[in-house]
């Protein structure tokens, strides 16, 4: 059995909608949670005031991290997570 972390990431409602429509499959985040390939992420949709939208379809859905990119072109401590 593989141990994986589940990371919760708060995202704007419009971005959440685009993920559900398969328009986005990566996200830029601060590397503050020790993200690793194979870990799971769950998104929490928020409005423009960063207040959670409890009934958004993306809430509670799990995605798996496929790649973690850091380095050239990104600010210090920032990474790109690719997920499926």
C-alpha cells in the first residue's frame, strides 16, 4: 500500500470551473506543503472574497499529481503541479 498525502488547495471559482471542463490540468502554487508526484490534491472553490463556496462541484473531488516542476522561469519557492 502506498502512502500519499492529500493536499487541499483553495482556488477561484472560475479556475475550478475550467478544471472541471478539462481546460486546465496544472496549477502554480507556493511549495509550502511538500508536494510530490503521486500525492493527491483536492480543490476548494472560493469566491472573489476568498470565501468558500460549499456547494461547488469541485469540492471534495480528488486529483493525483503527475508532475512537479520547479526552477527556471519560476519565482523562488514556486512550483507548477500537473494533475489528472
